[in-house]
């Protein structure tokens, strides 16, 4: 790919990113999902663990922020193409010179970036409730893990977006996928508290490895364990990229050849 083509893709991503942010900040549902809901979960967790000291504060802050990330990917990024179909612009963006995958990537980047605010809000809440700033034991590794987590979430959003359009029946299961992933990924409590048969299910979820890396960096576990979790996220990103390519090819075929997108 030439330098000119790379600049063109980056420009499309930037414009899609900006437009998605403008739309998201004017949507009450999105603002509730990424700001208010994680805040309520954090308040509930703080109240439940109020007698166990301050050592669990940062775990709750990170976990409640992860819930905001997952909600953003599931509901907002997952419906990023569906919303184009609802507004009647899906066929148009499949015909423009810019790749639809590039456009949706910009939208997903905006969704994930905006949802990171939930972690900031939870951090501020913890400071107000407990009167001190929660401490991140390994800030460098925490930032590294947060970058990998954001990329893995964007990659997973690129899988969900075409899948929800190709098979609308999958999108009907969205509400049922939110809280099971909270639980299986260990956002707010360790998966060791769950039955043993659920552990392999957790290992198959990229959000689990993201939560493990972020919790580990915030609480000060070994660098090797944190880097291993980051490596697992890289593996999932690679797998998601192959799945994404196949799904977008199928989406373009249905839109350009079969012309069936508007009838769903």
C-alpha cells in the first residue's frame, strides 16, 4: 500500500472517528451506558466491600471501567453498521471509494475511546468516597495493557458489526450477552469464585485477558503474567482480523450483488 493510500485511509478513519464522537455525545442511551451504568456498578461494589479496607478500591475502579468498555463494544460498536442500515445509508457507504471496514474502524475507535471515560469517572468516584487517590502499582504496564485492551475491543467490535447485519438473529441476543461476559471475564470479582467448568469459557474471551492484564498491573502482580495476558490479546486480535475480513466480504456481497441488506 502506497503512502498516499495510507494517508487516505487515516483521513477516513479520522473523519469517521470525529463524526461518531459527535453523534455519541448527543445520544442519551450511549452516555448512560458508558458513564452512568459503570458508576452505579462501582457504587454498588464500593458499598458491598466497604468493610474490607481500601485494597479493593483499584480493582473496582478498573472493573467498572471494563464494564463500560464492554457495553460500548456490544451495543454501540456492534450496531455501528446496523445504524447505517436503519438510516438508509448502508448501500451508499458500500459504494463509496473508501472501504466500509475503514469507516467502521473509525467509528469503533471513537466508541472505545469515549468509553474509557467510565474508568476515569470511577477513579474520581473512588477518590470522593474514600478520600484518597487509588494507586496503580505498575503504571507503565497498566498503560501498555490498556492500549492492548482498547485494540482488542476495537477488533472484536469489527467482528460484531458485520455479523449483526448479516444475521440479525444474532443481534437479538445482545441483551443476554452483557452481564454473562461481566461475570466470565472477572471484571468485578475473580473468576476463581465461579464453578470450575466456567474457567475454559473465560479463557476464550478477549475481555478476560484484558481484565486480567489491567487488574494485574493495577494491583502489582508479576510482569510476566501481565505480558502473557497482553500476548493473549495480540493472539485474539490476529484471530479477529481474519474473521473480520471474511465477514466484510460476505457483507459486501450481500449489499452489492444480492442487494438484500435493505430488506432485513
